[in-house]
């Protein structure tokens, strides 16, 4: 009996020890779970510090990027304002240039008219004098004088007539209206000027309309053609 009681006592002690060991294991598992879930442990302060540093660094980076973005916006606004000013200046320049061209054109027209008015005056005087005297001679003299005045005006402006008659045909200066057979001059020579051409210094204003010589066809060529 005593031995059985002793064995029972030992069994209870052993069972109690096993229960304590089991409870210790459960407590350790709970602590580990708390550590994994962010609970307090030996490494928790370091992890919290790292997270705080990362958060502070991210906030600083965002602040730096926001500052750079603001600088870029200011620079963009500055360039945009400069471009708008340049565009406005260019539009004003075009308006001024157009106005100056119009004014210059008016001045040129006025100067040309002032040069032509004396010629008109002489024509009117010649006509009036010829009618009063019933004589054509004053009219002829007046027309000749008027023509000389016109030619002087053109010469002062650098405009001169193109020499044509007796000159070799030049397609840059002359426009052939027809060909004329001739043995008196070389072939492709201007034999007659139908309308005088003019040039402004080296630029042709209008070509001379001319007749150009060509060699006569040999005798009997018409018979051959008819045959």
C-alpha cells in the first residue's frame, strides 16, 4: 500500500512537472506571436527607430521634390512670360513695318506724280497754243519736249531703253515677233523695233518687241517644196 501511494505521489509530481513544462512552452509561443505581431521584444526599439527614420527620410524627399517642382513652375512661368512679350513685340514690329511700307509707298507715288506734273503742264500749254494759233508745229514741239522730259525722269530713276535695232538678237532683252529675210545683215539681227523695251539697271522691266533677220531661202526651194 505504501509503495502504491508512493508511486501515485511520484506520478502526480511527474504529471505536475509536465503540465508546468507545457504551460512554459505555451507562454513562449504566445511571446513569439506577440513579437511577430509587432509586440514588445528585444528588437522592437530598433525596428521602431528604423521605421521613424524611413518616414522622416520620405517626408524630406517629398519636401525636396515639392520645392524643385515649384522652382520648375516658376521657371516655366518666366519663360512663358518672356515668350509672350517676344510675340507681342514681333506683332508690333510687323505692324510698324507694314505701316512704314505703306507710308513709303505713298511717298514714292507722290514723288513720281510731282515729277510727272511738269510734263502734263507742258502738254497742256502746247495744246492750248496750237489751238490758239491753229498751227500743228507748236504741238509737235511740245510733244517732243514732253518725251524728252519723260526720258529724263526715267533716266534719273535708273530706267533706260533697251538698244535693239541693229543688235544681235538676245532672248534676255528681245522678244521676236516675226522673222524677215535679209541679205543686208547677219542672220538673227534685229532689223526693226516694234515696241521699245526698258530695263532698270540690269533688270529687264519689259523686253523689246522686234523683227529678226534670217537668210533667204535658196532659189528653187519653193518649187521643190511644191513638188
